[in-house]
């Protein structure tokens, strides 16, 4: 019977697998509703292990938004590890939710959130275990509608064969609109079957249904055009943008994990969007315009979330949290509120040029100093101009010295390797920068007990960014530069021993690049590599570059392309890109001009504080950038440690 728990069968398998606690559910904040109470039933997935998926902010928000509706039921599922996958196949146990252990295949809608393309193989595992046909064309009314979301959904073409629909942009309002459309269709008796409900979704112009679009190719492998194949389907699909974040103060009741997870804190998104214009940053481009959450709403969310969850760390999240126009008042107010308690504040993403001594003191007021990460991204001044990361070496040294002087003993510096126009010397400059950081820190503190960790990620050109046309560097070049960098860091033993070095080699980045800028032909590669056993590509111990290369060699030549065609090839301005029919609000000509500006090392200012640069977002969204200050202080909430009440308006 649909909606029944499969836990009796699953329970027999749990003693045979590692970390069985991740599959049992029952977390604080979890919601369980009677199956019959709902008209529309969602299952939501972040297709990775529980420890990565549970803290995902996007899934938690949608889970809560949907479950607040009396007529809607939403549950969660995560990717199971290979040990449990094997047992589930042997015993016939389907993919299940952790809330009520219901079979995923019983639900009306299956929503998957992709923040990275490396979750695609796990999606196929979930579909297969759920007994949902891998190909959308093979599904009927008995199967859930598979909906992709998240940043990777801005180019869903590589998974177009596997998903029924994709939503671009913010999900809060989108999932409710989809729910209403499905509910109406079900009340009418499901007329027209699966085709009709997908057509209704497509006609909103904000839900992309790949089956309603045909792709034609040129003889040289490039795309000729992408066009609708039936009346009523829009030529372009537009992203969703939730404008008033104060109207959506989620999560209110955060999930508190039973097993260890990658983040164990209460996270509050203090604003959404970014106009810094870093040319590599897809998140900054596709989430425009900037929308700030008011200081009073942030305060209320922190108060309610901590009271409910018992977390002892508050993460103030955004793409660049210190850019909130009232970040000083937010941090000082929260520090006042929780002074003398075990609650600590953190800014997981802090721009080098936005961190100052006042902010440092507020973050460390209660004596606990969470980690500080700064992201210069490029080692040389030249490459930082190319990527439009307007941070000078003086800014970095001053900022890190401020942190060391205020009691931090460890900072993390994040860089990328393989950036457009990058040379060996650009990468070696990272070592000189790290050496200067340690020397300045020792001088400022009079102590040798300081460290910094240099973390290197591989650059991946992403859709809807100025670098969407850029060629990728070959893995062997990346690896050679990283080896030389390590040697350069250790060339001065006194400084080198204070510098940690972590890096991702070039191979996973190349495959991520294939998936990020691929078209529908890449879907056959994903399926082939999955059939050959590939899972958990985001985990280095599970990723197999050889398996991906072999799958590409087997599949792509017959389609007239190869791995290099999708990755190391530079695109021309006239080329039709696989995602051109998906509208992020950004003008393609503006992106191209910014790509040309990058090649001349021209820096673009932050349009939040300067005249408009015509990127296209504000007119297409019929809005303007939202900035403070609001003129308000924190809510008049009793400080936790004193019992004294803060006067209203203080």
C-alpha cells in the first residue's frame, strides 16, 4: 500500500552497515504527517550522504515551507552508502525517506537540490533504488515528477534525460506554485496524464520541462538551436527570485542531526545575492539582485532558532556576509545578547576588505573564536584583476594581522588554480603571500604560535558567468603547478612549517567542468559511468577519474565530440550555449564584454555602490538592489546572561 513504512525490512539491514544512525530519522525538527492528510506529497533530496545533506539550507527551508501547509506532506531522503545500497538491492528494499521510511516512489514529486554537478550519479542511484525509471520518457502517472533545483539547475541539460522538470532560482514560492498546480490537476482527476501536468508546469514560464524542447546540432558538434516542440511552451524559461526575505524567515525550526554532520550550527541567511562581480563566481551572478534580510528579522530568527535547537554556534550566511549594510550592528547586537553564554558567532564567508578590528572583536567577544577563512582566490595582483577579485596584498596582510592580533592563531586562505590566463608564476605567488602572512603575524603578535592553511581548489568555468566561454586547463598542468607551489612554500623551513597545504588535484575539476557546461549528449556519459559503478563523486576516496575518462571515450566519439571538446575548448561569442534558453536575468552581451574585460585585466566596480553597469538583472526582475540601513537595532529581547531588558529602539 502506498505510503506504508518500509522500516521493518530496513531495520534488518542496519546492523550490517556503517553509521546506521544516519538512516533512522527522528531528529529534532523533523516532521511526520499522516499520509492521508495530504493532497500533494513531496520527497526532497540533497543527493549526498546524510552528513552532507542534512545541513543543506535550501532543503531545510523547502521542507519547512511545504510542511507548514496542512494539505502538503514533505519528507527527506539522502544518498545511501554503497554498503547499504548493495543490501537494499539484494533484499528489495526501496529508496526510503528518513522521516517515515516511506518508499520514495510513492510520492507525487521528487525534488533534488544540486549545489554541485558531482551529485548526478547519486541521483541515478536514488532513482534506481526507488524503482523510478531512469529516463523521464519511460515514466507514467504512477511515478513521481522528478524536479531539479539548486545552482546546478541553471544548466540542467546534462541531466535532461533523467529529470522531468527544473526550477531556476529561489525555491520558496516556486514549490508552493508547483504544489498548487499539481493539487488542482489531481482534484480534476489527473486529466491528460503526465504530459498534461508537465505542460501546465511549463506554461508558468518558470519551470523548465526538457521534453518540450528539441536540440539541433551543427556538423561540427555545436548547438544550432533549442526550440519548443509544442504550442504554449515558452522559448525562454525565467528564474524565480524571492524578493522579500523578511517574509520568508526560514528555517524556524532547524533540523538537529542525530549523527555527525559537516556543519553543526544554526545558520541564518542574512542576505541573498552579490554584486561584487567576481567573474568565476556562478553563485554571485545567478543570485542577483542583492536582497538583505532586516536586522530585526535576523535577530528574531537567531533567538527562535537557538531556543528551539540548542545549537551553540550561529552562522551568519551569505556569499559575503560582511557586506551586509548593517553587519556591524548585527554582530554587536548578537554579541550583547549572548555575552557570557556558550553561543559563538561566525561569518563563514568573509571578504578580505570587509573584515576589521571591530568585527573581529564582536565575533570573539565570548572568548570562542570560530575559524576564519579568507579567499583572495588568486596569488598575484595580475590574476586577481583578471577574475575581478579586488583585493590587494596590503588588504590581505592587514586583515590577517588584525585577526592574529585579536587572538586568532589559525586562518585559512583559499585560492584557485587553473584560472584563465594563469601562468606558473601566478601560482607561485601564493607561496610568497603565505610567507608574508606568517611573517606579519609573528611580528604583530610577538609569537611564533600562529598558522595559516593554504587551500587550493581547481577552477571550473560555470554557466551564466563571464568565464562561461573560457577553456579549462589540463589536469597535468594543474598538478605540476601545485607540486611546484608546495615546494616553494617549503623552501623556507621556518615559515613553511607554519603553513598547511591542502589542494584538490585537477582531475575532479575537469569532470565537474564536463558536467557544468555539457549539453544533453553528456547524459549518456553520466549513465554509463553510473552503470560502471560510479558513486559519490564529491568524495575523493570514491571519485574515479579513469572511470569517467573511459565512459567519455566509449560514448562521446559516436556523438561527434569528446571530453576535451566540452572542457579545454574556448567558446566563441556566436556559439549557442546549452543554457542560452534558460534566463538567469543576466544579459549575454554584458557577460561577453566582461569576459573581454577580464582578458585585458580590467577591474569592474561593485554596482551596489556605483552606477548601474547594465548586467540586465534589475530591469528583467522589475526591481532594484535592496540595501540598508533600516534604522533599526535588534529586537528588544532579554539578554540571555543578565536578565536585563534592552529598551525598544536601543
